[in-house]
C-alpha cells in the first residue's frame, strides 16, 4: 500500500500549554508528512470528525494521533486494522503530565516521540492474516468427568468432537466409585454417581466420535491443523484444538511403608475402599470380617516433603464420604479420622458437620508421624500425638485406610506425544501438573490450542472437573474460531500479525526454536526453523533471539524499533543533556508510566520510552544501535521473573535479562561501562518507583560521563 | 457465529463477569455487561495483591480491559442494574436502569473538575477509610477512564462550579436515570460477593475499636493507591503497625453467622501476613485459625509463609478482642490449643478474615435460578441464566475465572446458533 | 507423656447420658476462650477447659472429674450461644457429670445437698415443714382452683434468711398489682434445675415427678416463679415429663402490671441502678427488657448498663451447682461484677435471681464495698417504692 500519513496533534488536557505545537508540526513536516492537523480537543466530536473524514475519504490511511495514551479513548479512534494503520503518540501522560511546561527539554521529548511515532507507521504494513488453518473439530483426550463434559458442551455448542479414552469404557476414575460427594443442598447426603446418563448423552450426540481403548501415537501440526494419529490402527484425524483431560493416578501407596502399607493386609488405600464399597463389601482383607473400628489417615503421602508436597484437595472430603460408607454398612462401626487440617471448603463444611454428627471421631495430628504396629487379636495398633488432647493416644483398629493423594496422569507419560521440537509433552508447571501459572488466566498453557481440564491440571473434585471441562472446551472453541480468522489467541487476542522469516539468511543457530515459550518452531534435520504460525502468540521473543535479525512482523520489526531509536535527537556532549532509551513492556510497564503521568510525578526529561510487545523481543542490535548513536543509557522495564513470574509470555523478561548479561560482558570488553544498561522488574502498580529509578539511573550516568561514542 | 445470534448479557462487571464476557466475545459472541459500580473490575480492583504469586490484580485487569477495548463485540453499562427479567432461554427481555454519572463521553479525565471541587465524600473504593472529592475518578486504573460526579452534590453550586471548570462539556448535570430493555438470548449472573458484616461478631470488637479492621480493608491499607499510600498504619492514630493479628473464620464456619467455609480467607491472611512482614522488618504477624485450608498447590504458599519465623500460626478461635485505651493497642484472647495454653497477644492491628456472602444473598433474580440456604445459586445454569463465580460458592480468583469461562460456553450454547 | 488409650464405649455412655452433641464439637476452642473462668485466676481457671473436657469425653478418657474442672462449669451459656457448631455444651457437661453421679463420684461438697434434696425436697438442709416459714404474718393465700397463678418460691428464698426478703417483696408487689396468686406449701419440692446440672439425673426425675403430680393435682395452669432457674426447668425441662404450664418470671408479670398502670412506684429518688442480667433470665430465657423496664419505672432511677450486659452478661458464679461449692475469694466472677458496677458509678446493683443475690452480695461484703454499693433484687426495689 502507498502510505498517506496524517498526523493529528491534540493540544487539550494541558498538552498545548506544555508543548510548542508549531515546532512540533515542523518535525512532522521535516519527515515529509503533508497532512498535519492540530486541534484543541481531538477526542471531541469535532476533532474526531476531522480524522474520521480523512480516513473515510481515503486521503489518509496511516493515522498518527499525537494526544493521550493509547490506553484511553480507543473507542474514538478505532479504525479497521485491515485498512488503516493507527499509531498513538502519548504526549499527555508521557510528556505534558510528567514534565515542566514550556521547557526546551520537554519540547525535545515531545518532538522525539512524534518522530518515533511517524517512523513506526512508516515501518509498518497492513496485515495479511494467516488463514490456512481452518479445522474446527476438537480433540478431547480422556473420557472421565472433565473430558466427557468438555466433549458434551462443545458438541452442544455445535462443534464436532473426537473423544479419545484409553480404557474400554468411558467414565474414568468416577466410574470406579461407589458414591459421590453431596452436590445438592443441604449438602449432607452422599449421592449416586450419575454417569450412565452422561455416557448416554455422549453416545447420542452425532457430532461426538468416541475412540475407546485408544491412545495417541503422535500429534503433529498446529492449531486449526493438528493431525492426530491414534495407536492400534485408530487412523489419523485432523482437529483444530485439543482438550487434555487425562485425569490422575493415585499416589503409589507402596511408598507408604511407614504407615504399614504392604506390611499389614488391613492397611488399605481410599481407592481400595471405593472398590470394596462398590461391590458392597467393606471387609478386612485379612479375615473378611466387617471391621468394628476403622481409622483413616489423611494426607497419606500428601503435604509431606518426603512424598507429595502439595495438598490433594479432595481427600478430606473423600474420607468423610467413606466414613459414611462404613456407617451405612453398620451403624455401630467406630470411625476415627486422623488429620492435619480438615479441609472442607465452601459448602462442604456442612458435610463435615453432618459426618461429625454421625459420631465420627477426629484426631488432629501430624499424620506423617503416626505409627502403625501389630495389635492384639489381629488388630492394628495406631499411635499418634493427639494435638487436641495434647497427649499421645493409642488405639486398636480393624482397618486402616490411607487417604492417598492425586498425581497428574501426565507425570510419566506425555500422552499427547506432540511432534514438537521442544518435546512431546505439555510443559508442566510444578509437580507435573500442566496447570496455568496465571491467576487471571486459568487456562493458559505453553502449547497454543491445547487446554487442560480436570485433575490433570490440578487436584479437584468431580464437580469442579466438569466445570473445568466446560471451560477448557470454550477455550478450545475460541482457539479454532480465532485461528480460522488468522487471529492470535490470548494474550494478544485478535492480533493479525505473525512472524515471517527471511530463511535464506538463517544460520541454524536454533535460538528461536529453543527460546519460543510456546514451541512455535519445529526444525528440519539441519536445524532450520519450521514455523507454525498458528502456534504463535506474537510475543516476538524469537525476533529478539535471532542474531541474524531475519524474523519480523508486518507491524513490529527490528528495523522499525532500530529506526525509531536512531530517530531520537542526541545532543552534543557539551550540551550536557544525556539521552536514555527506555525499552518497556507494553503490558505492565507502559501503563505504569501512564500512572506516573496521571499522578503528575516528574522524572528526568532525558528518557524516551519505546513500548515493546515483550521485553523478550529485545534484539541486541537495538542496544548496539543506541550506544553507537551516542545514547548514554538504556533502561529496560520488564515484568517480574523467577518462580512467580508475571511475564505474560512466560520467560520474556527473564530472557531479556540473560541477553543483557551477555551484552554487558561485551560492553566491558569494549571499555564501555556495562552500568549504562539497567533492567528493572516493574509491576503495573509499581509506578511510584519509576521516577526514583530514573533519577538514580541518571545520576549513575552522570558519574560515568557521556557516552564516548557521542558524535561519531 | 453471525449477526443473527442473540446477545449474551453478563450481569456483574467484576473479574468473573469480565472474564465471561471477553471469553464469550473472543469466541465470537456479542456480549453486553451491566455493572453496578461506575467502573469495571469489582472486588479485585480493591485488592492489593493476589495469592499465591503476590502479583497486582491490576495487571490482569489491564489485559482484560485491553481485550474489551479491542473487541467491538463487547459493550457495557456502568452504574447500571437489572430491574427485571422476562422471557425464556434464547429470548429474554431484561429491563435495565442506568443511573446518571453526570459525566458524559467527552470526559478526558483531565481532572479540572476535581481541581475546583471542594466537597468530599467517603471513598468507597477504600471502604470509607478516607474521602475523595465529589468529582472523582473511581481509581487510578479505572475503566472506563472517566470521572464521576457524586450524586450528593447534584443541585448544589459545587456541581455547577465543577461543570463550569470542565473545558470539554463533559459534565451534564441534567443527566437522568434511564431505563430500557435489552433483548438477549442468555444471561450470565456474576454479581460476586460481599464481605460479611463484621460488626455482627460482637466479641471481636469491629466497629467498637478503630484498630480492628476487616480483611478487605486491610487490602486497601496495603495498597499503594490506598488511604495510607501503602503504609500499614493504625487507623486510630496513624502509627506504623508492627504487630498484626489475623482472626480467621470471622463469621465463617459458624452457624451463628455463615455456616459454610469461605474458602479463600486462610490464603488471604497468609498473603496479608506478607504485607506487614515485607514492609516492616521487625514486624510480627499472628494468624489464629481452626484449620489452615490451603488446597492443592496453594499448600506451597502456606509452607513458604510458615517458614518466616516472624509469622506465627496458632490453632485458636479468638474469643475476645479488647482495647487498651491509652496505647490504642489491642489484646486478642483465646485458647492456644496445640500449645495447651492461653492466647493473650497484644497487637497494633487486628484483621478479621471476614467471610464471603454471595451477591445473591441480597438480590436474587426473580426467575429460574435455585438457591441454597446461604443464598448461593445451585446448579450450573441448566436454563438460560447461568451463574458464574462467587454467586455459586466462595471461590478464589483463579477458580472464579475458570468457572466464568465455563459459563461463557453455557451461554453460547443458548444464545448462539451454529 | 503417658500414652492414653481411648475408651469409645465410655464416650457412647456419655452421649447416652445427655451429651448428644458431644461429637458435633470441632474443637475450635471458642468455648474455652469465651469461658468466664478465663477472667479470673486460681485453680478452676487453670484446670477447667471446657473444650478439653469435651475432647476427653469424645475419647472416653478420664481426668476431668475434680470440683475445679468438670464441676467448675456454671452453665452460664456464654459458650453455647457462641459455639459455631451449635454444640449444646451444657448438656455435654451435664452428661459427663451424670456419668460420675451414677457411680457416686461427685464432689464432696455436693453430697449434703443431694442428701437434703432426697430427704427434705430442698438443697438447704431445711426441714420440709419450714418451707413456708417465711410466709408467717403475710397471710399468703393457698393455691386453689380459683387462683390464677401458682407462685413458686425458690428453695433459696424459702430458707435463706436474706433471700426470704425476695419472696416477701415479690408477694408485696404482686398483691399491689392485684394479681390472683397462691402457694401450695410444704409439699412443694425443689425444681431440681441445679441438681440436674450437677448430674444427678435420677434425683431430678424424682423431684420433677413429685412437683408435676402435685401441681397437676392442684389444677395449676399458670406459674409465677421467683428464680430464673426454676423458670428454666419448668419451661424447658418439665413439659416432656408431663408438666405443661404457662410459666412466668415475676419480672415479666410486674413489668406488665407497671405498663398497664396497675402499680405505680413512688417515693424518694432511687439513683443510679446497675442491672446484672442473670444467666438464666437472659441467655437461657431471653428476658432482657422487662428488668430494665422495671428499673426505669422507679422514681428518679437512672439505669446504668454494666460493660458486659444482656447477651454478654457475666455470670455471678452460682449456676450449675456452683452456688453450693466454695470459690476462693479473689477468684470469683461476682467480684468482677461488683467492680464493674462501681466503675459504672452505680449505687445499687440490681438483679433478679436468688443465686445472683447470694453470690454478688457475698462478694460485695468480702470486698468491703457494701457501703458504696447495695446489692438488691428487683422485687425488693419495686416493693420498696409501693
């Protein structure tokens, strides 16, 4: 397209008082922009009309709005991204509201921002969305509570589903149980498991195809175009997205010798109790008699540094349920539950209360320290410190039930067998659960188009698993819908750009294939990256990683940011006006800088902020560009990294940090102080720290003196 | 999904409602949100940090607001409420009233009105712990990013003064409440939760002693944009707090108050213990609990906080809070069960970990949904009105959002033809 | 530490003895924390932990039997009102006590009480014939079919010299109000409320049976009682044994009479009156307003609330059989109450229960405050101004 740029400058909200608009216009003129408008209230109906008319008439197809932050008034300046390139230059929050009015340094800042905005547009092209992945069928892996619900709800919304179950029948763990937890008010009674009707529904729905006794040999491709090969001649199936609901396995009780498992026949697991209850015979394995005293050991292998560190979330409720099995079998049976903390959240507290009323005895103790030994007359002797009594107690019981925890089914088996360069499994977060790391985005995984549901994601009840299946199905549907339109999924939902590679110049260094947090690239045998655009989340971390600078987007490229940096005016050394480039994450740091303006806090006028999709997209050449131009310092604001990382692209800011460490070594060798580069982790609400950080950095730069490359 | 599809109405613009809305809209549905407050975000906009990552809620809100701004399929009304619902799944008519903001879309949030405004009103976002100008931005990250005129000043000279100060004709003092009908195919009910009224637990001293605060208030005391600028100060005298007691199950797991467990309070207090520990090096936090309920991987967070030797976790249900009038200090008393002794701890601030009541405990839509004795909606929207988040059960944010995502699909099944 | 061996058959027996909600307890400790014994020092304060007692009960363990442990409970009901699980803690205590009573291992100080109740029908070792001694010269009518109310006077006010003044004042006030009432006389037996709390269920049943037969035989329909303890058991415990009557505490009747103008107190200004809500009138029977109405109707009265009032009232220390046991001076709840009344600036501490009068007056004297503060029954205050 031929660019017709219009630059629209707003003098409202104090911008006009802070900045000389005539001088600002001449900046745009110098770059060759012919349509330059200034208005005292661009977002008002009159001002907006000017812009809209220009766009409507076709005289302008690139709009540069020099006004407030792009975070506000977006509804006024919403132009079709397929027709119009829109750029927001933030003269309000980032200049007028945080710098003294009418000052030459303030003016220089505004001029730099306008220049950079125009260049950003000049280096952009209209998007050509990738619309080759059109398959909308869903694959659901696992036919338990979560998987069945995912399949049902997707089918009810009109989507075709392929449901793969490794066992001969649908139902998963739930099918092996006697009864389930109370689901209905007043939450007192355990209920029959309603599974056959669900299976019936699935079998009745035409758009669900069930593959029983089936496992996955491999999955290749990408969202909208996954090819799933089933084992045992199950054929190849094309699907658009995947719900992984493979469920859980019980913790291996043979590791619980200290609680007498395998030592004494009457020490059994909660899984065994379900099996026994289902056949209607809760008897001691040793002699087949109905037990008169039964004890439960909670957290058997959970919340235990020697075993599973986490809480399996459901075992307290399960033991309450099983206590009632014994009471139902024989009212006179004594049941004792040894627990660390009774965890019956939400309305399940009512169930706890109900079981107390049945006369079940609860003993608070560190259950990992319970000792189990042989008692009299074939009984088991259980000794524990009763924290409620403050003294140890010893009881003889006929049967001891270990409330063992849950482990994700993907712990030892990738199940999906993905043909991804980064491995066959969905990356796990912790303890093998491929859960989301994000509080706000519970379905985030590191493999686009693959969503997890149920206990494979985290320990949860059956009810939660079902709801989780529904949620994952929504995400899977959303993925195929967006993908078929060539749009990105979360967090850059709707983004029409995707990376293109100038592959002839690739040196097969594999950095992109290794560093992409989402496994977008496969490799051919030589190590050349094979991009799968629909796996891409558009973070541009690959762009930052590439030493050959061959990766770019239509509206985000190395050349673009490099040119913006180069367009900044760098005063001569004698002027004693340093320049600092701020490369900042657009998700958190950019709004934080807006907040600085909103709070009318001030910071040194030497900084020029450039928002990036992610700090991980920083290419080292930008640093070199900046330093060689005479820029004195570079500050990077990225999201928090480490275990509790806040980076929306998993590792972006951490990768940037690693790259900076490397470049600092290079700088030291060039006798250019590495202190000229600083990376700060900034949360969105850390705005009040920003002026202080910049002040400190400025004094550090003063100490170091001007960049010796200035003027070269 | 096409134009013939019906809209999905999301009632409640808190984090559950927003999530349901954006997830449905990004799947292709048309969505309209009705929110009672003048801003979207609900309760989480009042939180300082989320457990277990200790990350700011504004981060996720910012992303979600961007998703709303970028998506023409989502519209919303703030200061709005549902008056009545009629019709059936696939064809509901919902009467909605939008109360006047007295500020129109011309507002640029330049702040000129607030500069001239002298009247102050209790700051709701800070649970009334401070005041705000009667022409105000609800909070710094508020979306929509527009000022509000408190109805208190309407009809006064003050309002006229504000109006005259606005350079953009954004203040409309004649704005009236508007009532209209929305025709929608499905409804997601996500009206969230309210903190339990702590003054009902007389022996814990809330309302009698200024230094007894609720957990939701404590979030504001820790927030950089809260009434104390993020410093944890005693409300009575502004002295920096060095010792804080957290009283768990303040109203929850109690037949005299809320019989159910509010699910999130243990983790919230563990989190809040880090607030004080992080701010004041020689501070101490005491958490008094019945059972510590840190489910699943949240156990890690519990373990982490427990490792701080200045955080004491004591198995005790606090029976008495009293005040030393002279020092303003508070004494918490109870039985220390594990130690076999008595709790008699003097602290600067007592935080009551108040339970959650469903929004539907107060306002129940008049049709189709069934409730339990506590006011929680039972079922998962077998009809066309689909509950999401804390109206179903007390949930932490991640669970609410999981639930809201599921609700989006249930709504799509009803409203969108394919 | 010695390892304890739970004896679950014992806990079953405790449950059968009335501790029906024993297992409902989740051991949160709110009861122990709320217990008035936490407000004082001494043996009972150290030994009596009602949460732990119930824990021992749940496990059928021994070790709680002493006068200063299980028998320290005054059944004041503070813990029951607050219990988050709705545990009837008083019944649990009663159930555990009755296990001991059955085998005769109740505290020694209670043995003469039991003896007296068995032989004389009252706990005060007074002979049955002297039950009506207090009526001498008052010409109190005997209850008959024409009488509206049967006036049941608490054993304490029948035998205790100080307490007799309450009985006499009640009579004076009822007469002034023109209420038709009568007593039955020496055949009356103790209501049995406190002995049941002590755990002697059999004795209670015996007393109740005797009273029920007597009253029913006389055609009693409505009863006025002088003590909230009698009120409690007549209203809540007798009906299932066959005693179904309308039962009123005298404060209810007098407050009504005052409202309808049947009695009009007059005379000198009475000054600042503090009210001690008796546990059995307040928490057990939910009567809070009528005593206040009575005070406010007295000439020149100024009601000053104690810091712990109404539902949060502090026990005098006399319930649950404690009135018959010795609590060392310096360790009594009543002393805190006297101090509270003085803090409130009262010159009269009024209440409406013979046990409370006994406990409060005793402490007031021991503390040497009787010149500053008079402990009076509401009936006495009213009667004085008629």
